[in-house]
C-alpha cells in the first residue's frame, strides 16, 4: 500500500475536491482544476494501462500533452475519431470496447 502500482498521470492520492469547503460564495464560484476523474483498464500484457482522464480544461492536461515519454500515447476526444482510438486500444487489449470502458463519475 505504501508504493501502489497505478497508471502514469493518475493522481497519487486519488481524486480530491479542488473547491473550498462549505456553502460560501468562494466555493460556489471557484473554478475546478486538475484531474477530476479517471478510469483505466490494464492491457493484455499486464504492463500498461488504457486510461481516460477528465479535467475541466485543456490546460489541466499540459504535462500529459507535452510528455516525451515513449510509453505514452495520447488521444484527444474531438481530435481523434472513436474508430481510430478504439483500433489503437484493441492493439493493446484485444476485447477493448467503449461500451465496457465507462467512467463511474467525477468529483
């Protein structure tokens, strides 16, 4: 538990609300930042993961989008088609399907 195995770029401490606590005006009007949701599936070789990260803005993905790590492949909804993404994922997980790859919710 002290050194968990988790997909790269997923929050180490899980997802925590980024808004101030309480029903204050600041809490109501504050903008959320960072990764607010994610889910993943381990690839067939057990060494990698297919992950979807959710964030309020594209700026929250700057570290991911600018990585030079050769292990990372980035697909952006709205830029890459569902068919292109699904074909790439099936190369890593033969039974991959978006119907089974469902976000359970974001905080």
